[in-house]
């Protein structure tokens, strides 16, 4: 993968996210939960916007993809069929001296807690055990007894909920192959080395689509989705030079995959290019395994051609949290402002992702300005998420909105109460238009994509 | 609670929901997962619409409520503070002979498996053990070791994620008491006797809002939210005579509650009136306990009056799944159609909840009708979820849409290709308007609430 040419803004972003209510450490008052995060008032809107954009592009705008929301708790046989019970493991080693625990396949990245200049395998006081396999699925017990018979798992991916419902969806919607099933939902992995803020977390959200095709037509659909998905990330403002395809070759390919590409985003600094989405040709591995383990026929009947087959699957799998992080990293910039001593921090989020679409200010608390500004804000709120602010200098208020990515600021000033006009300021160009207060809704509608 | 006057439509609804893709049994090909359900293509849209309506009314349209999305996995101390570790239990008894397990406090509802005419306590072959307490929280282990030190719980309610973030949200948004925090998310309870379709499930979704107020002003806000929340259910079309307040009095009141009302909906048949939302005055119980257990001050500083206090909390807590079920039950009706032999089944969903807003039909596959119909459907898809259908008789197509609650059907017929008009049929009145194809979008926009 190419080296990053972008600066490392992660620490600044973590601090901004907490201060402005995008993302908080989970259960912070109790010292936090390991690598789990809570989305605050602005973060929940940002992530919801991202998910809604994906849903719109993948489900609502298409005739050939159906939505689904399968449960997190599935029948445990699902995970035998999928291979997760046997194979979803990391090899771990313990140090008998320092009690540290490390991934055997990532020892070169690990540091001995007692001698951080050395890797655990190099440090003379570290006596490593033989590697043993550790399953990454969280398990729990359903029903009153804690015993193996009642063990269920928190799903480590949403995909299996789609595979087991393949025929339910196909038959209830009367879809014909090729068609897809899309789903947004939480998944859980008991990672040993999570980290990098919301990039790798133990509880996370996926946006997955499985597209079912006739065998032999799979590579053509694979190429279609590869292009389609990259275009989607660009349409939401991720910079073209921060996006990259990474092809899985040889031993990198998962056992079920006939072909696989990652879409990578350059997070900057040492994190650099990392996967935000995977596009996989899974062949008939999944439907075949579920057919075998359930004893239920999962074949599709192609009526016009009078043939039965197990469809191949092209999967597109996005990490909702890491793509939210990509949008934040991509948008973060610090600018010098001409004629001003202090610079400004801007979150250049795409307007469709911005948590607040417009902020409404009264220049001062006098001369009926707050009344007029409130009226404008209340009128817009029906159509857009808006913010009302009347505290602090107008410059401070602009900065506060820039920093959370609000595309437009509407100010009611002395002229406004006289002639019914307001100024609308653009976050990126800093250009101000003076327009009639009655025209604000139309002005925003034209400039904010749905 | 009043006796139900409504028919029992549950069995018909379960069948319709599977057949048309609203709700499937989870992991059905493996025999199902106990009381867990998957939402199919139409169900996911219905439930998403319901959640979006709640979010709009509770967060986006209000200046005084902020959104949040806290994680499912929280620090385990949370559940000691909340009282769930010690007290979130059901008393269970086992029968040593038949191995049945029953809730000790619900023995009168239970039946001996070997002698169903008798309660377990009455059946001579049932030898019941002493009741023992069984905690309803699902537990799992975070990190590589399965031991008590790494035990975490799947949250049994979303509320605690709001309480532990009270100061994070207040400080990042600069809100002043009174204000609220709202959240939609999954919760999990290892119920012994779940059931009634999606009414009581082990994995479910809540829509909760905690409104923080000054002590002494709590009952006035309690009354405000009680009225506000009932009005919301009515605004989504739930029939006034199927809605009811139920006041918790005396021993029914939870230990933390100063006052509590349920909003009940009449599900018909033997299920009858059941809680779909709870409105609770929780006093300062929650913030007080978290302050005590975390050692962190959670007081609010009221600057203008220069005083510090722990706010009281008014909670509104909706079950998203059971309210989805209420919308389905409320809308289900079978009608005789004048002049036709077969009747029709209608899902009279409120237009804002309907999964498909409009269906577009080509009367026949000839004379350019499909082309014109496709063009109309594609033009509308940008704004509304629409369905395109060209198979079967037009009467059958209308019935298919009636049964899933589609408010409008647009038909392209022989006249359409000549003069550019189409018919728009109303689901409920069956009235048809002939309008210009170019005016369809505006026609729908006027009749479909945002």
C-alpha cells in the first residue's frame, strides 16, 4: 500500500470530538469500556446521515436490492456453517514473567511492557508460551442455564443474517437473480488489539450488501460493484487521492473468496491507508455451507431457463464507524484567516453528512433580532437540522459552526429587522450573500443534497 | 385495564408478515432462535419510518433535546449502580419430575407439561423446587479470559447510556436544564417467558428520552410529557379508542419511580391492552447512584441562580418493536368490496409509516406502457420509496399493495401513452384521480407527510 502523504490529525480530532459532542469514550465516568465508544449529539447525526446515504444509494434508489434487519443473536449453527466457530481465531502468546498477552502473528508490532525498546520475543525477561488459538466471537447464554447447550454468539458480522434469509427475501419480494440484500447493523469482535479511536472497536456497525448472481456472471458483477462503491465514497466528498484499491492476492485471500479488493482510505500519519470497505466474490461458499448445515435447499430456480443453481455472491462490506472516521479525518483542516490573528478549524464535511445544515444567529439580543432569528430557525427546522445561537461574538459563533462542519450560517442583523433580509455565509468560501429571509429555505434546498 | 373489544388478528398478521417480507423468524432455516425476529424488506422500512418519526419529533424539531447513540457494551459498574446486578431478576421454580421451569410469580398462568389442565403447583406429579432468583441480563466476557473480572453485560435498557453521559452531553452542547437526551438502540433481556410475536422478545429496540429538570418542577414536566407522548402515538394513526393510560400505583411503582404511567395499546383478543410506552418520574435516583458508584460529581450548576443540584429525570421509554406491532395490528382490516367476489386485506398504515409510498403499474406490457411507467417510477424514487409492478391482473396488483399498506397506486394505461395522464388510486377511499404524469410528484408530496 502507498505511504501516507497526509498529516496525523488523530489526536486533535479525538479532542474535538469529545469537546463538541461527536464521540465520547463509553462509560467514561467509570474509566471507560475497552475500545467501545459512544456517539454524542453531533456524532449520532453524522453517522445517521452516512447510514441514510448508504441506504438511499443501495436500497431506495435501486430496483434490484432489498433491505433487511436481521437480529444480532442468531442460531449457533449459523457460526458452525460459516466457519467462525472453528476458524475465527487469533493465535495468542502469554509472557510468563510480565503477564503480557500478545498476538503471535503480530509480535513485531508489540512491545515488552517491562522493556519497551524490545519486542516480547527479544526481551530476555519475557518467557513466551506456545501460541494458542483464541476465538474472537463474544459468547453468551440464552435461557436460564449457563451451559454449552444454550451458548449463543454476538454476531461477528452481519452477512450471515442475509445468507440465512436468502430464500425468505427472494420469495416474499419475487426478486429474480441477479438481485441483492442490504443491511445495516451492529457486530461484535473480541479483538485483542483494537485501537485507533473508532477505527477498530469491539462493538461496531457494518453496512453490508450481498448481491446474488448466476455463476459465471460473477466477475462482471464484481467489477461493477468495485467501481460503484468507490464512486459512492467519492460522492460523499472523500478526496480521490486519499482513496485506493488494494487487491488481495494469494495467501491474503480468505478461504471463501474467489476475488477480493479493499477500498482503502488514507487516515494520515502512521495509520496511513487502511480498509474502509471490502468487495468480495464469495462464490457459492456461504449458501452451500448453510444448505449443508441446515439440510434446507437454498437453490434458486431460474424459471425462464428452467434451471436450478446456488447463486454466487458479490459482497460489499463497509465499516460504518471507520467510514465516519474517514469523513472526519478527510474534512479536518486548520486555516489562517486573512486579517485575523486567530486561525480557524474547519470540518469540511460533505453537506449531506453535516450534522447541522444551517445555524441561525441574532447579531445582538436587541431590536427584535432574536425574535426574527428564532422565527427563521423554527421555520427551517421542519426541513433541516438547524441550530440557534445568540451567545458570544459573531466571529466566535462562526468558528463554533466551522469546527463542526455546518455548511451555512444565517445572521439576522440591524438591516434585517428593517428590510427583512439576512446574510447567508458559506463555510468553505466565507462568501456572504444577502437574501430575503423568506428565500432562505429555497436557498438551502438548492445547495443541500437530499 | 379495560377488556379488549377488538378481534384477535395476530395469527393472520404473523402469516402476512412472513409472506410479504415484513418479519421472519430469526435463523428460520435452523429452526429459529428463541423469541428473536428478523425484519424483512418491508419490515425494515416500516420500523425505520417509525424510528425516524420519533427522532424527528423528539430531537430534530426540538431545541431542548439532544441525540445520543451509546454502546450496547458498557462498563459493568454501570449495572451495579443502576441496581440491575442485584435486582433485575425473576424468581424461578423447577419441577423435579417433568423438568419444566416456571416463573414463581406467574404460576397461575403456567401449565404442567404433563397435565395441561393443571397449574404446576396443583399437578400431583410436579415437585416444585424452592424459588431461586435468575438475573435477566445476558452476560459475556471481554478480553481473552472467561472469568468474573472480565464479565460485561448486554445492556437490558438504553437509559443508563444516557445517565452516564449526562455531563458529556450537557457540557458539549451548552444546554441548560430543563433539557433532554434521546436515544434509539438495541437492548437485551434473557426473558423466561417471551412471546406474542414481536411484542416481547429477547433482543429488542428502545426509543428512550430522559428529560433533566430542576427538582420541584418534575411533576409539571411529567404531565407535559404524558400528554405529548400520547399525542405522538395518535399522530401516527393509532386509534384513540385503542389507546389508554395505565397508572402505576403503590406496589406497582418501581423503587426508583416517583410517578409512572404506561401508554397502553389494545392489541385485541386475549393479549388486549398492553404497554407500548412508559412515562416515569425517576427523581434523582439514577444520577445519584452513578455519582455514588463512580465517585464523579454529576451535579448541574445553575449559573443564573448560583446553585448546584442533581436534576430529576422524566423518562419516556417506547418499545420500537411493540409499537411497530401496534401499527400493524391497528392497520389490519379485511373488507368486502362491492361488486367483487373476493374481499381485500388492507394494512391501513399511516402514510408516514408505509414502507412503500406509491406503486407504479403498467396496465399491459404493450404500447410503450412499461417504458412510461418505468420513467415515472424512476423519477419518483429520488423522493419516495416506490415499487414497480407489471405482473398479474391490475386487480391483483392493487390487492398486493393494499395488503402492505401502500397509500397510492399509479397506473399507466392506454390513455396515458396518448395524453400523458395517469390514474392515482387511494388505498382507503378507492377513489381514482386522473392527473398529468408530470404532476404526480407534487400530488404525492402534498398527501405524504415528511
